[in-house]
């Protein structure tokens, strides 16, 4: 006899006198039903937890703004879900006027007195309320001087000269702008006797000389073919170099 047959015989002898309880089947079924109930209950709790976690971001996004916080802290492209709708006026009461109907709502802003870029020459420092305005290529004059008239332009065969004159309590100033292809240097612009002095205007060689009056002048070449002579008398003579530095044709 092989080993399997011996084991089967031994097992049969052990259970030969054993008998099953009449309620054994019912006990097994009852335990099976309880086990299935516990499994179903556990599955329901897990599903509810997953649903609750999924709803948390939505709840946070819809939560009302806390007291003291302004909706302006939110992005401008979002819409608040808790903003109160606009209330309609009660029957019989006039509606509040819109901004379109208010006085001055459609009025355009008043233009500036002298807006930039309008083509008019701004009032530049140094005139002190005197009559007239400085040409665009003159940026400084001492106070207390007034233009004697518009700048005069004289043209010759080889030279064009623009002369501007100002007079007042501070003396007088004359500025001559010369354009000529025959200019070789500031010596061609000096109109005073004697030996001129040497200086510079914005790094360009210049000549100074005394004129009757007493007056003093300074001449220099701005660029080839363009020269300037500034003459000043009285208190303005002390600002001769400053006036010359302000000439920028």
C-alpha cells in the first residue's frame, strides 16, 4: 500500500466517530453574511472619503472672502461668486443718475496752457518777464533784458548774418550768427581793434576782445561754415561766457 492510501485510511479512522452539529450549516451562512456586510460597509466609507477629498478644492474656491479683505486682492480677471447683485430702485423712486448723465461727465479734460509738442517756443530762463521769447538756438540770457525787436537777417553774396539784440537795466546783449563758406576761424568774426585774447567755448577755440562802450565780445566757430559772436555791456558783460555757452545753433 502506498503512502497516500495509508494517509486516507488514517484520516477516515479519526473522523469515523465524529458527527457534525445540525446548526453547523446555519452558523457558516450567518458568519458569511456578517463578513459580506463588513466588506460593504468598509467600501462605502472609502467611497465617501474619496468624494469628500475631491470636493475640498471646490469648497475652498467658493469660500466667501474673510471680513476685512478687499476683493481687489483677487486677480482682476476673476469673478466673485459672492458679490451681491445690483439692487433695483424701489417702485416710485427715481433711479440714481449714471455717470453718463452727470454734469461734466462727458466734458473733455481742459487742454494744458502750453502742451509739449504744440510747436510753440516755451518761455526760457533769463528773460525775467521781459517782452519777447528767446530763439530756439539761444538758451540763456541774464534777467532784466528785453528784445528790442525780432532778430534781423542780412544776406550778402557770401555771408548770411542773423542778429538779435536785448536791452534793459542789466545792460545790453547782441548775438550774431554768421553762416559763410569763406569762414576760416574765429578771427574772421572779430570786430574789435587790438590783440584778441584766447579762450574756448564748449571746447572750441574762441577769441575775446574789448569794444568801445565799454563792451566785450567773444567769437568762435560752432562748426565749419558757422560762427557766432556774442557782445555784452553793462552788468551783462560779467555773464558773457555763460551767454556764449548757451548759444547752440
